C-alpha cells in the first residue's frame, strides 16, 4: 500500500490479489486525444427495464437525445431471452441519465391487439419519433397468412413522450421486418424495412422505402430498392445535399458468404442505382456462431460526418480460420463510388465482437459501441476512432473501454440485433444495451466519464487487471478529499 497527498486530496494505491475463476475485463489508459479529453470509464450502470410484471426479458435497445439533453431509450419485451418481441417500451431522463421514468408501453395501432418488436428512435426539431413493428399474434399460425395484420408503425410525440399519435408507415405484401428510420433537415421522415415472405422457406425479401412529408402524420410507399431471399437489415442515411443512401446485408440465396450492399437515390427515394457491393471478403451469413453463441447477422450502420464522408460499420467472419466475428469499418469520400480498405475496430480478436453502433462528433471523431464475447460471457465495449493527416486517411484509435460493470453469460443467446449509442451536446457518449447480470435479459444504461468527470471525492479506477493462473492482480487508486 502506498499513500500520497496532493493539496487536499489524499490517494492510496492498493495492490489486491483476488482468487477467482472469472476472467476480468482489462482496461488501460488511452493514447492520443483520449488521454486529454476522451472517455476513460463509464458511469455506474443503471437498470432501465424495471417492470417485469408482464414480460421477463428485455432486449434490442435504441437511444435518442433531444436538443435540450433529454434522453430516451426504447426496447422490446419478450417472455423468452431469445424469443420474438411482444411489446415495445420507452423511458426518458431529464437529468442527463441520473434518474429515469418508469417504462411506458407504446400504443397498439388502431385499437388492435398486436405484438410489437424492432424499436427505433429518432429525434428531430422538437419531436421524438418511435418506429416499431406490429403484427397480430396469429400471423405465424399458419406462417405468413395474408389475412393477419402486419405493418411498421411510427409513433410521434411533440411533448417529450407524454402523448403519442401513431401512423401506418408500410404497405408491403408480406411480413414487415427490420426497419430503420431517419428525418431529413426539411422534416421528411424516411423509413426502410424488409418485406419478407415467411410463408415459404427461402421466401423473397424486398427492401422498401416509405416516407412522410407531413411530419409523420401519413406515409406513402415510395419504392422497392431491391429483392432477394437473402436481403435483411436495411439502414438509411442522408448526406448534406439530400441524397439518400441505404445499405443492407446480403446473405445470398444459399445463406453462405454474402456481403454488404449499398444503393443511392438523388430524387427522394423514387429511383435507386445499384446495388453495389461493399464489405466483400467476409462471411455475413451465420445465424449462429460456432459453439452455439448468439446470432451475429449484422445490420450495417451508415453514418455521414460533417464533411459528407460516408462510413459503413458492420460485423462478419472475415478470417474463417479464426472462427469468430469481428467489427469492421470502411469509408468513402466520393458518395460510395470508391471505398477504403476495411479496418478492424475491436482491439481484442479472441471470441466474437458484433452488433456495432456508432455516433460521430462535430470534429469527425467516431464513437463506436459493440458487444464483446470472450470465453463464456459478453458485455458492451466502447472505442473512439479519429482520422488524421492531410487526406484524413491515418486512423488513430483510443483503447477499448468496457461499458458494463458486469458480465452476461453466453447462455443468453440473443441480445437482439443492435444496441444504442448517442452523443450529447458535450460529445459525451450515452449507451444502452441488453444485459443478463440478473439472470434475465434487461436494459442497462451508462454514460462516458473523462478525467474531469470521474467522481470526486471518492474515486476508484481500475488501472490494470492481469490474470495469472486463477489469480487476478488488480491495482486500485482510491482518492478521498481530506476534511
């Protein structure tokens, strides 16, 4: 034990030997700008899905932040840890994530009794939008019966989630699935989704665009972007000149290999080019990773920075001999005509890393979150990436930072297809994810801490965690303010 004092702060360095069979999370101080103003840890994890009275499991979370800093998180509820969605809920925080409201179940469209799934939140110009899938419980009995109701619903609130109006946002032929949504600067709401024929094996799947020009009151089906049985998970983004871009995963008709596909529209979604292939060379298709681990089929994430550089973020099995998934990113400076080489985001390569999401700060810094599964447990990690040099082609990574302060057993095999990360006005990341530390899937939240926001007067930082056999050596710095 070593004690040192600076001004009125007294710090003690402890070296602790812990006998354990649990593999600890190793953390380290970052290099470059993260040492100065970046995130070095995350806040105490907060349970958001506090109501288990109807549904025992809560997964697949989306996050939105308003202009005044109000936080929203929405997720789907199920009676199984790896089962279909039954209802979607939402909570909000008006104090930066310190406290949260009780969960509120979103309305069912038109007074129907529906199941709900696939939550997606978006904030724009004083309104919070919530897109979710709805279908009648009998839809899959028999599968894909056209007499049963299925649609994408978009709910909108102009009073920070106190009241909601709902609109039908899809008009496909089959089962509406896997949507994403964004709102343009002019207020046009764009939603893309899969329309999947689930009545037959390897049934057709169309990627469709629908939009609203009246603030979400009504939607019109605009176009079919592409069709193939292996199309899944479209993601929509818009550049500064109004061009629309949609990327999705192609599993191929044989459900092997596949790729990330991209199409572009310059007329508001009426017509599309392509699709063109990006993210080649990997295997995007495995529904279950080797060893029976969670399904890793990715929703590719599309983001533009303030220079109109386009990033695509995804996960796949790029090195088949490794038998694990990794998170990758590439970028385009010419609206998707040409792409950089893929770069691996996750620092650790053992185990699986998947389900990435990203937010981009005002200077172009990427804030990336993803699940990391090593050994027999997983948890979310966070990492930043900046590009330096005259051509902004030199990637500079910060060190990985664990977001969760506890592990989820890999026996819980499906945390959903995504987690959520958003930045507040100070470029602080706010992350929500699926977590089973309580022996059921729940939604947890934490926000990033830098060297100026770490808690004082009592501060505990894990500096090093090293496994030696079954002995964990941990160095702790504990600081207290002298009275």
